[in-house]
């Protein structure tokens, strides 16, 4: 379909990603992700084998019916395994068994619900699940995605060529998406997924709307896989030092949510969600939302916690105090307030105290304190606030002078 127009750029693209000679970067100006993107992604629950058209349609229906859409979850993202091959002209081909109606029809359906659709690709020769990657087809694929009605593209980092340059590879796809947008009028959010391997926070601001900063999340509180997979506490420790690189339009991405997938307790999932909100992380539910428990729903739909994530100032919070396993995290908000998390990483309940000094206020300041999970105003307090925090749990506060 887009064969002739893309043949020459394909050859140039290959040279660019190998030798790091992509066109000079200009600031990413696609107007998207002014607050961290919210939605759902298929991978954490459905992985490769479980992804199909029925699951995606049911997910879109549920997001409208259960209030997630109204709470801000708008992207419905297909991860790896939606694609099978390329045709004789090099066009990417969707899996016709799993997606009998095709990607365009699915995008139309998602759009008819007032939602947006995301797709997944890879900078290398193959995706992580060995489906075709985008190398040498960036402009052709970007045009195809735009023609299908895709609103969001995640690009992974598997099966790269030896020495392939990350910044150039992602710049190439950014430019391809910009051209597709110019031709079709469809803006496409760009999500880099190179797992923090090349410190994307140092260079990806002008390239992507978000960049994975860590290896894949695992559905566990405290774990580290030999291949790099991380539990919740491993991820927050890696996100803390890079907080200053995030902002409107360009976010650190600690990976998709595991809330509701069964590997953690409700207390741990509440902490996971709270921390992602304080980190101004993209909030992409990663569970089967058509079969959510009441606890899972109450976590994903807590509008006061979501409001912390979506605060228009777009500052990523960070750790301000650590005493062994007892921590205080704080995020500056647009109204002059702070979101504060008292985090207990230890195996037993413990009292944690946040002083106003810890969160950047004079001790004499009187501020309204609200407990966001208890949905309770705690009064106008000066100096500090202390609370008993459950093991592997949080107390999350909104403090407003
Ligand atoms: C990588 C990514 C994951 C997911 C899988 C799909 O591991 O980091 O988020 O997209 O690939 O194969």
C-alpha cells in the first residue's frame, strides 16, 4: 500500500539506526500526554496467548460501563501478538484468527465508545514474542497505523541489531509518526519501551511521550528476576532518583499496573497504585477488568488518588525521608499542596511520621490534611502528621496549606 513512498526511507532508516545518524532531534510537539496517559493494556494479564478481538471489545465495553472511562482511563492498548507477518509489499499483517474483523474495525469500535486505541511494535527485527518488528518499515507502519485509526504506539526493544542505537531508532519512529500525523491529521502518542537500558530519561524528552525506565514489572511486592523483572519496591527505588526528568508531555514509565492480577495482597495493590500516582506514572490497568473484585475496583477507581497522578503541574514525586523500611514520599501539586505517602516496607505494622519540614513547609504552617484511602478529613494540622501504617501498605494524604 505505502510501498513506493517508503522504499528509500527504509534504506536510510537502516543506516540511521545502525550508525546513530538520524535527523537532528527537535522537541516533541504532538500536544499529547499533558498529564500521564491512562487506560488499559493487554500484556500483564493476557500476554501473548490470551489476546484477541473479543477480549479487547469486552474490555472497551467494561471501561465504559464500570466508570473507568469517566475516571480518565481512555486508551485500550493491544500489546504483543496482534500481528503475524508482512505481506509481499511489506505491509504489517494482523493475526486474522485472533482479529477476524481486522484492526481498523476494532479501532472504529473503540472510538465509537469514546475511547482511544493503542498498538505495539518493536524497533528490532522481531518483537519480544517473535512477531515482525518495525526496522526498515517505520514510515510504512506509521502510515498504516494512522490509516487504521491508532492513537498510541508502544515500541519495544527486543531483537535489535548488534550495536543498534536507541536514540536514533526511536527518533526515526518519532519522525515517521509525525509524518503520518501530518498526512492524516491523527496524532499518535509515542511510548518508548527500552526498559531504561540506555537511560532514556537523558535523551527521550524530545522523542517520546513516555519511556519505560525499568525492566518489566512482576506481580509481586518485593522480587527481582534473574532476567531483570522487578517487584513494586524495586521499581520505585529506580524511579526515585530520576524524578526531575518527568513533566507534561514526557513521563518516566515504571510499567503497567498489576492491580487485580492476584500476586499481591489488597494492601500491596493499594500501595502500588498510590505510588504510581505519586510518581506521575502512566496508569495503564493490566488486569481482566471484566472480572474485577470490589477491592480491585475501589483501587483503580479512587478518583482522589487518580487526581494526584493527573495533577496539571505534572511533577513526579520522590522520597523525602527513609528510616530503614519506613519512608515518606511527597509530590508537589498545582494548588500549592502536597500528596504525601507514608510507606511501610517492613513485615509488621509501624508508626510513620511526616514532618512539614520533610515536605517543604515551615513547621508552623497550618494545613488541611485529608486521608485519601479513608476519604476522611483529618483537620488543620501544624508541624507533622503521624499514623500507624500496615505492613507493605501506605497511608496516602493530601496536604493543603
Ligand atoms: C517486553 C515489554 C513488555 C511487553 C512484552 C511483550 O517484555 O517490556 O511490556 O510488551 O515485551 O512481548
